[in-house]
């Protein structure tokens, strides 16, 4: 799968006016598992409070469920947990912590 994704990236770099109408065919279960292996698994849990360890215990089932939701148009990206990080001078910086998993969706419309 990396080869197909690399070809898309190369084409995008070479032709900045190229329009990609759909890359959904690249989102296969194998690709989703590959991206899981590349993720930083030491981050804090998101709003769902799920750890990467708990997710990994059910990786096959979760990948299949995510794939089915992507394929049928029912996937909805989960909200991101926002935390303000203190900085020098009393200022803060907003940090976004994504969820490991996602909230369940019941239809393509919400």
C-alpha cells in the first residue's frame, strides 16, 4: 500500500494543479493497520479516554469496523480534546489531542 500512497504523493508534488477527487480506494484494512503501526502510541487519551493499549487489544475488529464505516459513508471524525498549555509570560497555547477510537455513528447523516 505504501507504493500506491507514494505514487499519489509524488504526483501531487510534481503537479501542484492536479486535483484528486477520491483516494478512498486506498483506505483498505491493510492500509489502516499499516498506519496504526506508524502512529505515536505514547500520547494521552482523547475525549474518549481510550488508551492505545486498549485499542490494540481489539485491533482487527476495530480496523474492520472502521473500514466498513469508511466504505459505506458512515464514518464521522471524532472531536478533538483541547487543552491549554501554559507558556512564558502567562500566555497559553492550545493543544489538540485526537481520540484513539471514535464515537459510534448510526447513519451517514449524523
